C-alpha cells in the first residue's frame, strides 16, 4: 500500500506570511521524500485561508527538491478549469519530476471557483463530465478533435508538451454519489475516495459499485486501484495527537459548518470520529497503522492512503515530526 499526505497549503490562525508558509510546505514535501512517503498531494482552493490556488506551481517547485515521491494535484477542480491548460501543466510537472506526476480530477467541495472563472454552479455535474471527457482525449491523443457545450471546439490540433508517463495517471476523486463511483469504473480510472466524516465502512457499497462497473467495462483487474483520503495525524501517543489536532480541527470545521448549515463541532463528535469506526485516522504509529488496515479491510482493500494533516493549526515542526513517524514507523507497520 502507498501512503502519503494531501495538503491544502493552509495558513495557520494568525499567520500572514504566505512566502514562509509555502516554503515550509516545500520543506515538508522534501522531508516526506527523504523518510520514505510514497505520495504528496496539493489540493486546489480559492479561499483566503489556503495557498493552493495554483497547485501545479507548488508541485513543480517540490519536483526540483525531491527524487522519488509521487507529486499529485489533489484534487484539481476540473469543472472550473480548462482541460487543455490542465493537461499541459500536469505534463510539464511530469517532465520536471522525471515521471512522478499524477492528478486527482474532481468537482471540489467548495463553490468559489465557479463564479471566479465564469461558470454557473448549477452546471456543476455537466461541466465535470464534459471536461473529463476532453482531458482523457488529450491524454490519449497528441492531435485532438473534440467539441462540447462549455468550451470552443478543437479541430485536429496538437497539444504539447507530451509527458514521460503513458498514460499519465489521472485518478477520479469522489465523495458520496453512486454515479461518480460508477463513472470511475466505466472509464477505467483509479478511484480516490474522500471520507472526512462518518464511518468509513459505510462507503463499501459505493466502492463495490466502482468494482462492478470496472468489471462490466472489461478493464484489466490488476489495474484497478482504490485510494482513501482521510483526515488524520500521527503523534507519539494518542493523547499527544489529540492535543495537537483537536482545537484546530474544531475551529476549521465549525467555520465550514456555519457556511453549510451544520452545527458546531463538539468533543463528543470528534471522539466518535477518532474511534475504531470513525473516519479520522489519529493516534500513535501503531494505532494509526491498525486503523488504516481496518479501513482497507472494510472497503475490500485499498492501494493508497492519503492523510489530510494540516487542516488543524499544527506547527511546521510538529508536522515534520508526524511525517517522520509516518515514514519510519507507520509505513513499515502497514506493509509488514
């Protein structure tokens, strides 16, 4: 199993020095590479508290500082982007990194990108379906013939640069809709399931939809991949992990909750989420490894696990410490 981290390049509460925050993030990616993490993903948001509006720039800078770690745009808000420019950025990252670029294509969990780039949020799903189709056609063909509703047609035009990897890894990021799971299976794309709340095992029927759609479409069984993106943090002990994580987590999700009509986060809810069945993967290296394996079994087997660690106000040094624990203790325990 591959294990890595996803980051939103978040600013900690009261932090205003974006340059320092970005360079600390690059240091964390470099350290993750050194201690043996397999992957590092950068999300895409267009909000004041996140610095990841241009993830390919961050990943390209990281590519120059790393050697082995896979660098992922996770997720690219494909509904609000131009697939041509997205492919060119991903392909350029693949060249810079010498074949370590990947992308998770998704629709995003926030709506800010749609008005910002001139799209109507009511077209949320249609935009994604059309743009994913174009992106996959560009990946498969140097010269492209394509027409759609939301973008000017492309008439037998070449799209460059071409990447090292063939095909470039493009995962489909999904939340909780059966149609999205089925779409990934039909298209033969690796599946990245984002579970930030509830009980992870409840997603098993949806993952089964993906596997059945994959099978019915006739894709090679050995190429099927299921990844899991979950909130989490590794400390020396469970108490240390909770002390470092809870306050920032509660602030962030209470704020998001106010935007979406949820109630404030309570400690009781948090304890349920960090319990055996809850989605948050938090604790000592032994506890975290056990929970990753438990979640993998509950979903019928996963091939990749991504920690979302910096959603809380954890210092740069504490994040480095956690990365070291993941690389030197969690990964060996899981893969043992």
